[in-house]
C-alpha cells in the first residue's frame, strides 16, 4: 500500500498565489471520494503515510461546497423556527 501511495506522490513546481511565486511542493495525485474527480493534494513537506491517507478522504471543493450548503440550509431552517416562534410562553 505504501508503494501505491508513493507512486502517486511526486515533487512539482506549484504557483503559490499568496506569495506570487512558484515553489517546489510534494503533490499527491488522488480522486474525490464523492464524485471521483481527479485531485492533486499539495504538501509543503514530505507527507507521512497517515497524512496521505487522510488527504485521500477529503472531498473536492465542489463536493465540499455541496456538503457545506446542505449544513447551512439546515442551520437556516433551525434559525427560521426560532424567528417564527411567537413566544407564547413569555409574559408580556
């Protein structure tokens, strides 16, 4: 299994928009566990086997956005329940 992970791990030059420079990073080629789209996970230092396994479990930005928007929708519905409560149990 370690060999399989290391075959998909390579050093690449990656543009970092924060510092506006190219830098050399470790890149793990994997895929999204939800939609199977190919992903590249970037590490500053040589990742451990555990870090690589964790990276393989992370969804792509689009799938993560869907998860977050569903959580936000549920939160909005709960908030709306509190707003709609007429507070009949409160004294006027």
